[in-house]
C-alpha cells in the first residue's frame, strides 16, 4: 500500500486530504518543501478556503 501524504504546512504532521496549487496556497499558508502542488490536511484546507474565498469567487465570475 502506498504511503499516506502528509500536510505540507510547516509544523503539521496530519494526513493530507486535498491537493491545491502552490502559488495560491503560498499567499495564505506557511509552506515547506518544493513542487507545483501542496498537500493539505483537513484543518489547513479549511483555513485555505476561508482565506481565499474572495479570490476564488472573482475567478468564477470570469468563467461566465
């Protein structure tokens, strides 16, 4: 069985449940490691969603 991914936020060892783009997550979270994507645990994903809510809403307006 494959190893479970760990949250990429500095100081967090929880199991990751979501993966998001690094550029967007770097603006609101303290991240470690490298790469184009980051793995987030449930708590940090919730924090990411709250802090980027306005930006994500503006992006969706552009889809119309």
